[in-house]
C-alpha cells in the first residue's frame, strides 16, 4: 500500500509479514529478510533502513531505492503531573492526530487513534464537531504504537493498547484489524489480544464481523444512555443501530471464559445520571456478560454538559453494584494538560483537528 501522498514505492510500514515476504521475493530478495525488517521496525523502533546493520549494504541500498518507511512524527509531547503524556503526531500528509500514554493503569497503556476526526458526531465529544477528515492507514495506526513505545522506552516491555483516540475503529474496520495483526506478529511487538481493547459506539455490522475474527481484542461498547430517544440525541448512530440491535449482538458475542464486555457510560449531570437511568441500565444488561465503566464527564469548552457531583456518581454506581453489576468509576488522568476524556484538541496552523473524546476506559 502506498502512503496518503501517493508515493509509488511500497511502504514497509503498511505491510503484514506475508505481504512483505511477497514484495521482497518479487525483487529477488530472500523471504527471511522480511523477519529481519520486522524486528528492526517494531522491536527496535528503527525508522531508517540504512541503520539496519545486519542487512548487507547492497541490500540496504536496494530496500532504500525500492521502498519507503513512513512513521508518524512527534510534534508535541505534553506531560501531566500524574505522569500522563499527550503526544501530537504529524502524518505524512501533515495531518495531526493525538495519542496518549497513560502509565500505571495498572499496566502501561497507549491510547491511539484510528481516524483523523470522526463521523459519529457524539454530542459530548470534541472530535465529532470536526467531522471525518480521513481514515488512518494500518501503518499509521500501528505506527502510533511504534512511536509511543520508543518514546516511552517500552519496546522491550509489555503494554496495553486501547483504540479510544480519534475516530470510530469499526468505521475504519479493515485498516484497524490489519494494524492489530501487524502489532500481534511474533517478529514484531507480539502484542497479545488480551492487551488490546477496542471501543465502539456500536456499529452493528462491524460488531458482527469482529465476532468472527481470529484476532479478538477486548470489547468496550460506548453506551451512554438507557433509552433510544436519549441515546439518539447523544450518540446519533443510535438512529441506525438502536440499543436492542447492539445488545443482541453483544449477547451473542463469543467471549472467553471469565471475559466480559465493558459498557462505557459517560455521566452527564441531570441528563443520564438519575436512579431511573441506573435501574434501566441494569435491565438492559441483564442477559449480557457485562461490566460497566462509569466516566464522569470532564467538561470542555464547546461541550454543552456538566460533570455530575460525586454524590450522584456514587449513587448511580451503588445502584448497579447492589444489583450485582460489576462497576468501576474511571479516575481522570491528565486533566492538567487537557488529556482527559473529552478534553483533547489539536490545533495546527490554519487547520484545526479535534482529537477527541478519548472515550474511555484508560485503565
């Protein structure tokens, strides 16, 4: 695959291992070299082919002439008092995106994006206000992990990935799943599916495809409401994929033993945080292997909602717990650098890029 600027050379960052083997073989290069390249790119974080020193000089010259290796470039790195880091990354076509490193959650976690902007238009999300600029390629999605792992010195350490940055992963299904396969490869970063969480507003055809995937990440569904009228006002895709359709897919979703689907629920003061909402949520999830992640809203300019009081949050959580729903209340991270849920926004020259509802589940 070529990068978005239309370079005619294949991009090493966009190729799965079997694709790279085929591309090398077509150029008279041994297939086993693909494994060496993968190790350099993913395990060692090297982005310059000339520095791949276990490849002969002639081979390096051939690869440099025949391929490109695109990598997102860090143009911003803000650090919170709590250790959270918010990265602004520039893509090859100069589009900016954001990704976040959340340490000790309890593991190290990277929150990455799957699109520039978002088409979902959720009313409490800044990204939805910019619309969809374009999908990210698989290499750009995986490239965020490569860059963050190198910047945080975690290339040789385990970490979690949450697909909760800009965009709706299931709206960019093929490139998202290809990126996860690339990150999972044993000659790359070998990221286990157990360490990946995909968050979606509930694109039903995408959920049905995901249920058949060999690579099965943890699933988090952004619910945020307990009636179709309420949810359609907050999450417009609900008009096409209503609660009943989403929950039916979730009931049939293949889960491993002891696994549950996480339902994310942003609490908005006086909107969806009443005891009646909590009791309806219990009924909705009665037939699903579920746990609930409550996220009190982090207010941001342009978002027409407020954060509920701690008392309202605790009352909502207690109603769920009393009815045997596993529930947690998300602690905001990075609020002092505007890296918390719903607070991220990128401005680049004349182009503004809202990087989003970091919806959710950074744990």
